[in-house]
């Protein structure tokens, strides 16, 4: 990360304790302005607690944090003018329509009556909710509620937006729409700090990713950096003739110089690919030996493998020692 770049978020040694539970245990974050920064981890890892401290909803027990240079402890009002916070559950009134909700939020933020209605109309159109503008929220789907909540957080057009697991529970189509919206927010000048437990979401959206586990940042970097940290890409081969599996394995080990994993079912071979230039030699050797391939592909390490390697458990596995984040979901609503 370029030290000269404007930092939207700079946090050092953040700590938050609830009773005997050290929910956040010395988190450091540096988020460049104009980027999407992903905070990845399972439930209970400390993601929401961290966001709550950065958004001035909780006071850190230790450490420091600044939002565009403003201290979250001593300049909380200045920080709040710079941020929007969207939690996992819509911060809206179920009995009112989408338009009425957005107008109320706009008036609370100091906009006049006409300006509030214009802002509500603009946001409903931007988030594809114009046709449902007059419906009460109790008739909205989960995806529509989530989009309305995000719309509400953008009324003041904040330069920094905290999105706490914004696509949890959404269907694939609505998730894709939310991803497009997040990309648009950054393209129009906002910075997004996104917490998620979906590895593909972090991979698709984030310029940089912090992996948090049990209250600590255990890895940080671009998606490619993190993948490279757990190993090289692998070569996936499927033979046309399963009877040639032994011969093919011997050729792979001779050419690539590494042990190959063989799966008799489907006549498949997987081999680490430290030197991509050697793949051409491998194909020539296969041809000379009469080994025919039905399929060949290169598989990079995934973020699933990164998380499993770093933490020793899959990202979807909850941490049974802490329900702090679940409790705090209500704080962000």
C-alpha cells in the first residue's frame, strides 16, 4: 500500500473486551480512499465489533482509529458526518412505504421537505425500487429490504461506507445486483469497507483483504497475495484413457519434478505447477508417449484454501466461543 495515499481508515491496536471475551484483540487496518477493503472472517471473529468501533458505535478499550484523519474517540461527530453504516438488517419502519422511510431519514439529516422527496425518488430509482415505492415494507423481500437499507445509508452521500455483511441471505441474482451497486459507489468516489464471510464476495469486490480470526488480523493483502501465500497454482488433468493413469503420473513427476495426486475415479491427476513453462514440455512428453488428454485446466489457490491454511478451519465454521458479533448486529440496525 502506498504510504502517501489518502487513508480513509487508519486503525492501530484496536481492542474491545466484553466480560472475559476479548472480541477484538489488537486489530490494525489501513484502508486507502477510493477502494473496496474486505474484512473476511467467520461469525464471531470480531468483524462487526471492529466496524462498530470505527463507526463510533462502540468505544475502543485500547488502540487508536482515525477516519480521514479524524479520531473516532475525540472527534466522533466529525467522523459521523463522513460515514454511512449499513448493517445486516434493515434500519427501517415496516409499516411505512419505501418512500416514506427515505423521506424520514432525509428530514432527520436536515434536508428540506422537497429536497427529501427528490432524494428519496432518486435513490429508489438508483436501487431499482421505484415500482415498489408506495408498498409497505412488510411486503418487501429480503433483497429489497437490504437495497433500501443501503439506499438510506447513502442519503448524505458519505465518502466512507461501512457494509456489514450486506448480502447475507440474499439469492444469487440479488447478490450480483448488490455487487454492481458497490462497484458503482466506488466508481463515483466513495470508499467501501465490506465485512463478509463469503469468500467469493471478497475475491470479486475487494482491492485488499484482511482476514480476521478470533479478534486478530491473521493475514492481509490483495486476493492474489493471499492465494500466493498458501502455494502455487495446480495443473488439473483428465485422461482420455484411464488405463494410462500410471504412465501419465510418471511423466508428470519426471517433467514437473513434484508428486502428483491421482484420482482413479475419472482418471484425474492434480500436480503443483511451480514453473508454468514446463507445461509445454509435459504436453510434448504426453504426445510422444501416446497419452491423450480429455481435459486440462490450471487451478489457482482459492480464498477457501487461504482461510483453511491460516486458521485451520473453513470460513463458514462459526467460532463457538463468541456470540458478540451476533449481539452487535442489532447495534448497527
